[in-house]
C-alpha cells in the first residue's frame, strides 16, 4: 500500500485552508485533523465549506478525536457517558463525508490522556464504551483506532493489546509515545516487540522521536537512529498514513528530512 506522508493540523490550529495549502505546496499526501484545536462547526455553511475544501484538495485525511476533556472509561459514569456521547456527535457530523470516501479513514482516540491516574478510570467501562463507539464509527464508514501513550494502560503492551482485542478497535501506533514509555526506556520491551505484537491491528502511524515527559512536547529526531527501528518494524505492515506529529513547521520539516534521508539510505 502507498505510504502517505502526513502532518497534524495542530501546526495551523483552526486554519484549515492554510493547512491544506501547506500540504499541497510541500508535497504531503495528507493531513490529520487534530480536533482538540480544530473543532468541527455545527453551522451547516461553515461545515460544508470545510468538507468541500477536503474534497477539492484530493488528499488523504484522518481525524484525531478530542482528548483534553474526554475519557470514555472514566470511573464516574456521567463523565464516561458524556464523553462517549460527545464523540458520537463528532462521528455523526463526519458520517456523510466518511461514507463518500473509497477508503475507511482512521479516527484516533486516547484512553488515559494527559497522564490521568489510572485510578480515575474503569477497566470494563473503558472496553464497553470503546466497543460501542467503534460500532458507530464502523457504521459511518471509518475505523476507530486506539493510540498507545507514554503513560498508563496504553503504555503497557499487554494491557494495551487487551484493550484493543476486547473492544474491537484498530491501532494508531505512536512511535514517540512508545519510545518514551517506561517499558521501552527500561529495556523490558522494544519498539519491534510493540510492532510485532500489535501487527494485526496497526493501520496508522504517528512518527517523531519522543515525547518530553515534563512538557509533553513532541520532539523531532536528530538522526536516523531515532527512527530506524520503528520504521523498519512498521513498514512491512503497510499502514497507509504516516503522520509526522510535530507542533511546528520546523520540527515537521526536520523529521521529514531525517525520514526521507534514512529511507534512501
């Protein structure tokens, strides 16, 4: 499958036209719409303008669902249900666009965002609500992808696999989160272990060097050595979207330069 080099819209925040123009000018294959910063408007005219711009661009698009105030498995049933219904609203808004595509695009979700203590979450509710949301996304023509994180259940390979297996979601594999997680930092598992274990479910990739533990900033690679193991383990799985998930154009282009140089050898 063709490898689509993408970037996150977080660089351009709410300016979707600027993001699309940058992608077309610089030869990117697509954009992941980061719905923490760029929210979908309910005003029909504004929503239609956005979706028309996507159609006109002819790029590959994916969506990163909101994370800041969303936990579908929160221990408080009201918070969990509110989060689930809010995400279902996003799926409903996007459904007409998703069904118009000739591919199932990833909608990425977190469990355990912002290093929330796992004591604040409920394991079985998490699985049940992930499964319910996955059903809605599938019916709308997309695929729900759970992202591994640097902390919590989503940073532990076996627990993460159990969440994926039992809920029926697919996986967005975040290289920087994996490299920053305690299990990899302490040498208990490798990036290749992550890729091989999750191989049946990985359909989408977030690529950068690592996430800073103190600031949460995604850091670009300084050399191919910081990307090589992950790239070599993931490329045979043929995920279509490779999102260079950096917060600014400088980090984006640095990551792209290291990646393209390393691929060429």
